């Protein structure tokens, strides 16, 4: 079992329930938020995980809640709503569910060249038309908000709505906010279907009868979907992060290079520095993006490239020691938009997966959208851009 006393103010449930109105598979932040939303809608919810709470991608994330890296259109609209939900949830948490370390520290997107600056300004114009707040910092103005930034930068765009949160604290808060049965060590092994509709889920700890399941298993959502006899176009995309020794607070924002968005949407190996300070004084340096399956092997060349990029951005980091590195696997879809909604083949099966690096940021709005679709209520945003059926016509095989 997970260490539930540390994350929920209720007795630990050790047995799989015989029945549930809905089962959520995957106890990362998206899964926890979705389970809480469904329970808040009045359903008896069981949250399953094969290991423990936040044992996968969420635990390897930096807690980013970013609007600055979202493409104009549905992605920006979805993230703007999610940021509002995060602010409201954080405001309610301190007295009820604990501090989730929500901080609107802002993001700084840096351009090195005039060409990058022109692209940044064009993107910023589109963002502003969608309601995103932006402050333009040409030339040396960027150093006024980040004094240790390289003097070679051409300029920067400041996104004050960019924020961060503690994934573990937030997951705990979501589970404290609702009556959810959490069962870990319960890997899904199969499902029982009748006339194309879900009737039960088989796990290593037994079988739970249910008419509804939500796959929120991050980069493992594809293999889990196949256990139900369907497909999900989700594959793992590895990212490595460096953690430095504690230092005085050198960096005030989340700072990243202008080509970060292109590395998010591209298919090759991507390096675009993201650097930020933490409350403890360490500096986090990320992040690479590589399609290498679930390969856990150390990647010294990747880490060296991250360090090179970071010291170019902040020259003073050259004298700071790296304490450790770690990696995680982001759940990527072919079009880089998440799967949020019903499976096109199995009645009662839903997805909340494929967010790549935006799962933490989009967790509350994903939960809200899934809960609306499961209960048949009006969705908070147009669900069409995230409909899993958009891949069915292409004959996707995960």
C-alpha cells in the first residue's frame, strides 16, 4: 500500500472494493485530481496504481504550471482555465488540505538573436489576444528582473501567470478533498466487457466490478489500454534534470530559451534549457526530450549538454556543483495534445493521458473535463481537440 497516512486524513484501505461507480487507473497527479473530481460529483471512486502514489512521471516533474509554452488556440484556452482552477484550489488548501506550495513566480522566455526575438514577439501577440498577460523586456531590460542572466541575451518575454506547485503535496490535497478509495500494488491485468461495454477490471489484487474506468497512467497508458482491448497513441519521451547544491537564491523566475516550444512539439532529440531556483536553494536544470522508450540508462552526454546550455544562460552556474541527476518519462501523443474523453470503441472507458510535460499544469482542468463527460454534464471547455477518437480514423496501433 501507499503511505496513505501521509497524504490522506482517513484510514488506509487495504482491500480492493468489490464494486465502484468509477475506477481511475494511475495515481499520479492527473489520476488523483480526476478521482477527486469524480468523487466530488457523487460517484464511489477507486483509484488504482501498480506501485504507489506519484510513483511515475509526476514524481519526476518540476511542478511546472506554464502558459508561456502553450501553442495559441485550444492549448492556451485549456491552460488558462487550469491556472484559474489551480489558484482557487491553492487558496482553499491552506486551511483544509495543506500547503501545496503554489507560487506564481512567473516565467521568463529568453531570445538570443534578433530572429528569435521576432518569433517571440509574434507568439506573444497571439498569446495576448487569447488573454495571456505578458511583459516585453527588450535588451538589457531582461537583466533588471534576472540580474545574473547572461548579458548576451537579446531580450525576454515575462509571463507573470507561469507558476509552480508541489506535485506530491497537491496530490495529497486532492485526495484529502474527496472520499476516494486508494489501492496500490494493484496492477491491472485485464477487463471484462459485455456487448462492447465495460463491466469489471481485473487486477493483481482481485476484481472490481464497475461500469466506468479512466486510464490516467501517463506514459504507460498505451500498454494499459491494450489490456482493455483498445489502443492509445501514447509513448514515453524521456527527460533528464540536474539538481545543484544549495546556493543563495540566484534565479527568480522559471527561465528558458525561446526554442523551448519547438523542442516540445518536435520529434527529435531536443535541448532547450529551463532553469529555476527552489525554496531549498537548489537549482533545477532541465530538460532534454528524447524518444528512447523506457530506457533507464544514465546519459552523460545529455547531462553535459544540459549543463552547457545552463551555464550559457546563467554564467555564474559554472561555479556551482551538481549534486545529482534524475530522469522521467513524459507521455507524448502524435499531435502533442492530450487524450481527454471516451474511448471510441469501449463504452465506459475514458482517457486522461498524453499530456507530455503539461500533466501537472493541466491536471485540474483535465479532471473537470473527464468528470463532466462521465456524468453527462456540460463540459467546461470544448472537448473536441482532446477527443481520443481523433486518432481512430488513422488506424493507430500503439
